[in-house]
């Protein structure tokens, strides 16, 4: 059985997400106030999501100046936590708001995440429309799925600085790119990721098979069984050394 989820976001790096998900156990995060090095807050159980319905998330009714409802932030790696703020943006695919990640921390291995609290899903069809805007080292928009916690999940990200799309697993806090079916380890695939223009990134997951698309074109398949169970979905920009925002 599958659940349809519409998740709208924008990442200066902007994101517009459509998710079709297999039902799984749901989680919500515990309070994330600890700054202890290596501390990863537990994702606590929550009620199961009904299968076969559509969920839509955007930030248009959220109060400016803080996190959106039904989301919490987390951090993979080192450095300070991300600074996520709902704000208005006239370029957003849904008006008027975006969620902005405004931290300028220069730490190298540092990945702020915005995690949806409402459901956990296994098989899915997840896509995002994104617009890279700023970032001196990276301008990347990423989609997260089967997330157990901030140190364990899958992510596919499109990077305007590198013009590539790479699918990783993050296991025990360590990120590694996954081999492509029939091609091996190639560090994802080259694909145009133009700056200051909207593009679409999409991934489908069915069991151990993940298929990645960019702007409607299939790029590659990946097979992996590290995370077999359902997990949360989320957004992860990589605008290192500059500002990023997520729109809805």
C-alpha cells in the first residue's frame, strides 16, 4: 500500500517536494536542545499514518520568524546547528512563504536537516523543485528518506556547483555515495543543475531499489539494504559558507 504526500519547500536551493510513500511506523523527535558533541536526539514513536491518502505541507500559514509546524531541525556532522526561519519569498512555487536556512557556519562536514514529524515511510515517490541561489562552496538541494535519526538515513542531492546528482547513505554519521546499478562507483551522475533557475529532483524507493530522476529524465538506479525499515522524510541543503532557503 502507498501513501501520497505533497511536501512543498524551497531552498535557496529551493525545494518543491511530492512524495508517494509506503506506510511505516511514524516518529516525532525529542527536544533537540543539547549541544553535546556527537549527541543525536532520539526520534520517538508517533501514531501510524493512514495509507492511501495525500498529505500536503507548505509554509504559507506558518508564522514568520521560526520553524514551521510539523517539522523539527537536526544536524549531521560538526559545527553549529542550522538556523531555519519561515519568511516570505516572491519566487516560491506556493505563496507567500519559504523556510530559510540562514546559518553561515564554515564547518566542513556539517549538514543541517529539516525533518517532517508527521509520518514515517518505506516505499515512496519523492520529488522536489529547487532553485539554487547562493553558496560559495556548495549549492545543493537534498531529499532525505528512511531516516532513523540525524546520523542514519538515505539522501539524494543535486549540486549546482558540481552539476551532479549523488545518492548517499549516512550510516552512524558517516556519509558514503552508493554504487549505481550496472555502473559501479561513479559518484552519482553528471546532470545540469543551473543556478537561479527551478529544476526538479526526484527519487522513488521500492524495497532495496532506488531510482533517481532530474528534470523528468531518469539518471540511474541504486540498490541498497542498509535501511530496510520505514523512516522519516526531510530536506537537507548544503549551502556551505552562505545562506540557503526552502520554499513552499
